[in-house]
């Protein structure tokens, strides 16, 4: 076998592994969401939950509050949630809707709440941006 044939054979193996790894990385978020304790909810579903007495948790950083917040939202930044979860522990039986600016951090917050014993946890997909985009009210 010539060195070129050897390299060509090895490259095919590398490409096959790269294809499997990249395919797994594409599918993994869908698999993780299916088994997650945190449920995705859009603005319509979040509004329904809020009308049924859900706790709304804003997990953005303090400097982001100038953009406004959902009505009656409790603010605990994601960076402080682990040590401040006791402040909302009395609400473990209520549904909780977590949100952030665009929807990435709120899923992590929801997972932390589920681990802390909250049973009915939702993550607002699209975050405050989606809420505003739907024309829903924001408090200053």
C-alpha cells in the first residue's frame, strides 16, 4: 500500500467519525429537551400560566433590568440563583416561568429550579424579546 492510499483510507475514517459526532451534536439538544424537567412555553402559553398564578422569574443580570421586565416578575440573576433559590422556595408547588433576554439562560435557570424541588417549570422561548415582539406589556 502506498502512503497516498494509506492516507486516503485514514481520511475516510476521520470523515465518518466527524459525520457521526456532528450529527450527534445536532440531535442532542432535541433529545435533552425531551427528557428535561423544564418545558418550553411560548408567549401565549406563558400568558395563560401567569393568569393562573404562575411565578415569573427574571434571570437576567441587574444591568439588563433597564430594558423592562414582565409584569410582577421576581428578579434573581442566574449567576445568583443557586444561593438565592431559598427566597422563592415557598413557591415550589406553583408553576414557574423563567425568562431572560433571548431564552438561553432561562433554560439553565429552569434546570436549577427543578433540581431544587420545583415541579412545574417552564422556560419562555425567545425570552423578553419574544414577549415584546408579541406586543405584550412590560413594566419599567
